[in-house]
C-alpha cells in the first residue's frame, strides 16, 4: 500500500509478481523474528519495476500491529475450544506454539497475556498434534 501510494506502482497487477511479493513478504516476516528490520528487494519481485528500488525497509514495529490483530483474532477460536473442553487458560499446564508466525515477539506477547504463561516450542509440531490426539482419544474413551 505504501509503494502504491508513494510511487503509483501496484505490485499486485500481475499474478506472478503478486506471488513473488507474497514469498518475499513471508521471508521478511521470518527475518523480523530475529532482527528489528529487514529490506525487501522489490526490484527482484518485479523486474519491470518502473522506478529504481534498491530495497524497501520493513521494521518489526511496522509489523507488530498486524501481528497483534491476527493473534487476537485467533483467541475467539481459543475461547470456543476452552469452553467446549470446560477449562480456562489457568487450567492449562502449557501452551505449545507451532508455525512461523508464533515466533514473532508481538504474537508471543499476546499469547502469554491471553494464557497467562509463555508459549513453548520444545516439541516438534507433529509430536504436539499426536499427543493432543491421543489425549483427546483417552478423554473420549473415559466419557
């Protein structure tokens, strides 16, 4: 949106360019998990770039409001799952986080605030799913 407003250059005009932009943004999001800022090479995204573009700097602080909004939207699903299980966040021993976006500092902060404990990353995602499925099966058999 910023590039469009400043330079009247819409990176979404062509499907191939839009896909490269999405991939570059995903890479930038990953880099922002580790660094305070990163550059997007928009000239690589669109080789027919109408203006000279060495890089577009994206800062973690620019991404934080978006990350917070996305994290908060997931809490409706968490509320529903907790109600269905008849538990509260305080009843949980641990919260395991899976996926790239959960590595963003703002997302981790939101999760810790919501659940009252920091998220854990010490199990592989497939292990977390398998353990959750086995516990659900045990619970269903006990009912």
